């Protein structure tokens, strides 16, 4: 009974431990933000927007960024901005929680990029750092990254534990021809196509070093959308020539919740923005007719059902879907359940899309969880014994390797060892790292179970065998505090094959007061599964609905037209 109770306590890590930790850190953060804001942020004289209100549905990065644009660039009263979040904590897919007793959890880690996060860096240059007085979050992150450069020395490892030479991309001429043809093919002809369909005449492409590295860096699958693959190739073409070292990865000092969400939330608190958590939006009402005008928002919270009626001039900005919806946790001795039928934000999108034309189609994204799931696991240890072993194996100190992939793993397992500490409440004698597998239905190479059926201990056991440290497994396990699996049924949903029209415009045609922001809206030329996409969507929504003219949205940098970048990429394709 005692063991069962202990496991149960660990399984509520996000719902109890995270709240306590986040509340404590938020209190300190709010105080620091207030101290720092006067040194960085210009005080605004509010323009008169009358009694207009803006309602953000969802409390992820996009909504927080949208609120920041409202107060910074529209001089909007903070108390008239409302962010409604169904979970107990803000941040959406930018998370990080836990404690040294029960273990820490990162469902994933967002890899930033200095060259292509144009609007992200611009916005966070206005957000005060919580730890560096007088500095912005942009300065804080880039300063940390420049002091901790990435240069992976063990990017791919084979089944024998041999680190692969990945200086060559491994292409043959057919691979190069197919890739080159894709780069010049208009998107209009790629509706519903998968990556595998495009390269069907050269299956060798999927055996190249390039594919293993590109796939695991960005979480592509063979059945992923060709749209998204092409956009990544265009947007990250400069990264093509250094994919084997991942030198272009920009890391935050701590997890994304503490490094990105917490300072942004504190910044909004200083303007009096209103936050409602544990409140789920269940439906929207629209004005009859051809135009798109939201008239009411239906909400369920602990007090029951309620309806917010929108007045003329009010605005509704909705996160139409979230990739980490329906995520479940396990622990050292318990698998994370695979529950794709759990309610998701895409259900609200589905309701809304049926009411008005031009609001997209969620079905391609949320209709096949067997294709869109993968699973992560976070390892918390007492001391640094395991991290030292990984460092010796890889040649990378924590934070310098970015990503190590076991290319022959039946789960296609990768691990990320961040700079320590990765949490502000992480003691110096505690270390963490996280990993993930893309093929959760496959039986492990050493633990003969599908990944999705494995406990945290079994996932770590599989990893230790791939590191060929099985003779040291008892010694390693002695220091393990917890290994927390996280199953995410829809984490790759934004990569699903689709028509161009399946993703709605940020501000749909005919809208008077409504916008959608997320990884599931259509932004020409930009790439989903990035922080930049969320921030750019928010900026488009606010600048369009409030007719902002005095500032411009940072355009997508045209690296695909840069002669030097193209020359380097071409040279790399022939190595």
C-alpha cells in the first residue's frame, strides 16, 4: 500500500508539485520584475481605447505575447486584457516543473535560433530579465548561449555504441536531385503530400546521415507534411551546412517556463493584465451573417458555466489548438497512459470551424494520434555520476551537445543534456536530463516492450543499454530519484499532411474582432513547431485587429536567397 501511495503522489507532480513550485517562483519573479522594469521599459501614457476588452483563449506563449504587444504597442489597459487558461498553470507547451524530492519534468525543450526568431527576440528585448537587473530576456538568453556554445560531438550513435562520422550528409545523386527539385517546386502543388511520397523513387534518402539528424532535430516523420519539410529547408537552409554540430541551437539558461514564460507573465503583471486559470472555454457565439464577429464566450470553471458577452469593440483571440494537449505522466514504476481520446483544445476549434467558413479544418491534424504521438522522459539523479558517464562517452559537457540520437534504436531514441542546473529550485547536488523516442509503438531493443508501455525505469534501462553501460546499471540506478515518462498523443500534429486551406489565416477574411493564434494557423514561409511561430502569429493578430501602423512585423529573413548560404548548403550536400 505504501509503495502504491508513493507512486500516486509522484503521478500528480504537475498538478500539485508544479503549482507549489510555480507559485513560489512566481512570487519571487514578480518582485524582481518590478525592480527591473523601471530600468528597461518605457512607461506608457495610455491612449483612450474606451472600455474595449480583449479576451485571449489559452494561456500559452502566443496569448502572452499578444497581451504584451497590446500593452507595449497599442497602449492598451492591462486590466482590460483577459487571458483564459484551462490548465492550472500558464505556458502552454513551454513548461518545466517539479522538485528535487519527486523529480523534475520537461515534456520537451524548445530549441531557439538566433537567426530565424526575428519577432521573438524583438519582443523579448522589451521584457525585463528576472535575474539580470537592467537587462532584457533577449540579452539574458543570448548572453548565456554565447557563453555556452553548442558543438555536438556525438550526434549519431549506432547499435554498437560507436559514434558516427557525420561530416558527410550521405546523399547520392538521386537524393540530391529530389531535394533540389523540392526546393524549387511551388507549395501550391504539394497539397496532402508526405515526405515519403516525394522521395519514393530514392528510398536511400531515409538512410542518410542528413535524414537521421534532420528528423530527430525537428521531430519529422516519413509521413509528415511535405509542406512543412520544404518550409524548414527554406527557412533553415543556413543550418543545413552545420546540422551535424547543431551550432545554430540557442539554449535558455533554465527550462522554458522559467526562462521565457515566467518573465513574460511578470511583465504583464506589471501592467495589471487579468489571468483566469482552470477556466475552460467550451464554445463561441458568432453574429449571424457573412462577417465573422464573436458575440459571446462560453466558459466552464469551478463555479460552473458562465457566458461572457462581448460588447462592440471587444476582441477575441483564440489559441485554436495545442500540440501538448492530452499529455499524460508516469513515474519510475508507472507508464504514462496513452489517452488520445482525452478532450483537446482542437475540439473547440472543430466547433468554431463548423459555424463560419474560412476557419480551417482540425481533422487532418487531430485525426490520427498513432502518427502524431511521441514520448519523452525526464531523468532526475542525486549527484552527477550518470551525467559524467554521458560526458565521457559523448565528449560534450552538459549543455554543449544539444542532441544525441541512437540511430538504430527501435524507438529512435535521443537524449538532451542541458547545462546544469536546469531549474531554479534544482540543488547543486541534483542533475537532470531528458530524452524522447519517436516510435512509441515499437518494442525496445533491450526492454522487450513498446515504449508507450514502459515505466520510467524501463526507459532508462533501454537508454543505458544503448550507451553500452549495462555493466554499471546497478550503480547508476542507485542515484536515480525519478524517471518521469510523458506521452503526448498530438505533439507532431502540426506536421500532419494537409491542404493549404486546412490551417486558417491568423485573421480570417471577413473578421471584425476575431483571430486565431497557434502552431495551427497559416503564416506564409514560416515554420511551425517554433517559439517564433507563436510570437509572429500573436503580432499579426494584434497589429491587424488594432491597425498598428507605427511598427512593422519582422519579416521572414530570406536566407534561401542568400548566395553565400546557398553556396555553403550546396557544398555540404556533396560532402
